[in-house]
C-alpha cells in the first residue's frame, strides 16, 4: 500500500520571490505583444499598416506602463533580496 505524501511546504517568502521573478521574465513577452497589437488593428486598403495619432499615444502609454511595472517588480525583488540576506547572515 502506498504511503500518503506529506503536503509540500513552500516557504511564503521563497514562493513570492519565484513568482516575482517569473513575472519579471514574462514582462518583455507581454510588452512585445502589446506593442505589436496596433499593427493588427487597422490596415488600410493597400494592406500596409498605418500609424495614427491614437496608436502613437497607445504605444507611448504601453511603453510608460512597462517602465512602471518593471520598476515595481524591481523594487519588490530588491526588497525581497534584502529581507532574505538579513536572515542568511
């Protein structure tokens, strides 16, 4: 008969650190998708994509949002590293 497995315990701090790292790794992928999105919005009759003012505003808004999210993730990861280094010493 098989033994019942004990539940896997993951320390909350290391689990959070890993998820923040995963989010930081996926941020460029989401950024590329969001930046390429206007190319699929409105091709004109010739099939060539055109850039309107609203699409330009969208691109700068996405760019700014990516910078803000990267800064937040960076601070969270740095704070988490500082907290774990206090326990190691």
